[in-house]
């Protein structure tokens, strides 16, 4: 230790900092630095919110596209269901069945019409039944009237062919 050093006190004994700049002034920002820091933080927040909005818009667009695709698929399925319902409505008329009156396969509508015509050859007609009273008509069943009424009620042994009226 030098001759003069022993006369000066050691700073670490009474302060841990150099006495040139007091600690209270260290890391202190000026007004301009504070405004700059606030602007930078606000800019980061604004950019973060812009990204959030962009992501939400992308999600909404994807969701809208997905909903549109599902709606299109549902419309296609509804068209298929409607087509199947129409085919099921038509199947009883267009189903090929054996027609014993013709001796061949025919559409079920024509087969049923031909069978009814054959069964109704002895059936009573509406004009004939109009000549009977209610009490006289009540003596016979509906099935008898439709199938063999011409024979059993009116005594006509001649079969009549029902006209074809498509």
C-alpha cells in the first residue's frame, strides 16, 4: 500500500457504489424513453390483436366453408331421398307381376286392373244398385255386390267385361 493510500478511506466500507452517480439515478428513463417504451408496447399489443383477428377470420372462413360443404352434401342426400321416395311410390305400379288374365308378366297396375275386371264381370253396377232400396241393398254384403251382385241380386247369368279405362 502506498504512502498516501492509507489516508483515504476504503469506499466499500461505507458505500457499495461509486460516489459519482447515486443509485437512485441508475436505470432511470427520461420522459422520451418512457414514451418510446409505451409506444413499443402498444405496437406489440396492436400487432398481437391484429394476428388474433386474422386467425379468427381464418377460422370463421374455414368454418363457413365446412358448413357450406355440409349443406351441399345434405342437399344432395335430400335429392337422393326424394328420388328414392318417388321410386318407392312408383314401385307398386311398375313392379312386374304375373298377370293370369294375360298369361304373362305385366306391370302390377295393369295386372291389378285386369284381375279386378275379371272379378267384376258379375258385379252389380252402380246404375243397377240405384234401383234398389236401402233395405234391399242391406240384405247383401259389399263383397257380394261387387263380385257377383249382377248374378245373385239381379239374376243375370251373362258376364260383362268391364271397359278398359286407363
